[in-house]
C-alpha cells in the first residue's frame, strides 16, 4: 500500500514528531511505500523556544522520504499538496492542535476531492489542553470528513462521541524511543523527577507546593522547556523557601540524557491537572522507575496503584505530598520497582501498524 503521512517529523522536537517518524519507519518495515508531507513552518512566531532537535544530538534515524513543504500561513500550498496526495492509497493526518491543524487539514481534505484516498486521522489530543474559541468548530470540520479516527485511550473516544458524535478506534500508543533501564537501583537517592514540556495543565506548580510539605532531604528536578519562561515557578520556589530542594532545568532534554535522568531518579512525578495522552508513564517504566501520578484517566490507565506506582488527586498538593511520603516509607519503593511491567514496544508497534494500514 502507498501511504502518505501529514505531520511533524524528526528533527522537530517532542513526542508527536517522534511518534510520526517511528510510525513511518514501522509502516515501511511492514512492506508499505511511505512518504511524509511535513512542515517547513509549523507554528506562528509566538511559539516559545527552539522547534528543532540539535543536529549533533539526533534522537532517532530521520525518515528518508520527507517533503518539508507545509506552512501554517500558506493556503495555496495546502491545496497544492492535497492534490499531490491523491496518488496515495491512504493518507494519515496527525492531529494535536485544532488552531493549527484545523484550517490546514480541512482545506486539504476539501482540495483532495470526492475521489480522494482513504483517510485516517491519528488524534493525539481531541481538544487543546488550553482550549480556544473556535476549537470545536475546527474539530467538527475535520473529524467528520475523515474515514477513520484513531485515539490512544478510551476516554478520548468517549469525549469525541459525546461532544461531536464521532466514532473512534482506540489503539495503544507505542513508545517511539527504545528506552531501557541502565541499572537496577538498590538504594534511594532522595531524588524525584518531573520531565517534559512544562505547561500549566501539567500541574508543576502543584508539585512545588507539595514539596513544601515533604521532609528534607528529598529533592525535585524539573527537567524540560518551560512554556512562557520560569519566572512564575522561580517566584513560587522562592516564596516556599525551596531553592535548595527544587531545581529547574529549562531546556529540551535529548532522549539519551532523559533516559539517564529517569533511571537515576527514585520516582517520576506527574502532577497533571488534565491530559489526553502521555508516554511518560511507560517511558519511566521502560527505564525501571516507578511513577507517582495524579488520578486522571490518561495517566491512571498506565499506573497500577500500589504495584508499579502511586496515585493521588489532581490539583491537591496535600494528596500529592502524602503519596510522596508514602513512597519513601520502608520497602515501598523497592516493591514498586519490582512491580514494573515489561514494556512491549515491538508488539505494540505491530498492532499499531495493523490499525493504521488495515
């Protein structure tokens, strides 16, 4: 089958670009002819930070058949490349931000015409984490036009059905990067880790407030680019007198460095207020590290309470602090590490490829 994929690809940073790139590699390995139609300008000027992985720190092999041609502000280009994609048997659209993908994909689907190829929408986020006016209209304009929608957890399928009467196929999202544990920790270092792009919905401020209720010498590292800068978090850390116990590494962490950080931490803490999907639990488990997470669906479906991690209530510093204290009770961390399941990356990708190319 000849498959075209529309979405970001390495060296764009982040999990969605990694997933798109790995999906293309896996489809090609399964015998399909694959090409990625990607972005040369993905976001308007207000995007904070560098969008690309440094050339000297690649996180995965680049996919060879890529055309970097789409721009968020070039509708004539959307139509041109939509017509180009009529040659494919199937076109896979990668979706995560209605404000950006909505107008582009809606126009492309229209320009492909009635005799277009079979279309699949891989949906990472049905709605933005910080919704904007017009999001729902953009979602309807695209989701109603495609032949198949794939989501990564049942909660997303439920929301699409309730809000838009759109049916979706639930397929487990495989890890894009082959992370693995370097060593089996036998002692505790009194060190917790939050990693990933820091945005308000991820609740890092709640985690900092929880740290004020956690006894010394437990230390927290916040590793990842901070949306809008660190000023507010720095002020909160100073206000709570946590400068010696909470540190921020405001930078994109390449995958090799990230695997080491995860492996060296006693636990990864994910204090999300909300979320539609995350690899972070499985990335942590792949590195042999338990997780302390909020009881939201996107995280809780991957954390088995008291087996491979602990759950707490979202937006509740006291509940999170209680979970952290419990983690450091005698024998708990050792038991949770022993309970971490094996992450079956290869089998997960085989199932994912079948879902996309069926």
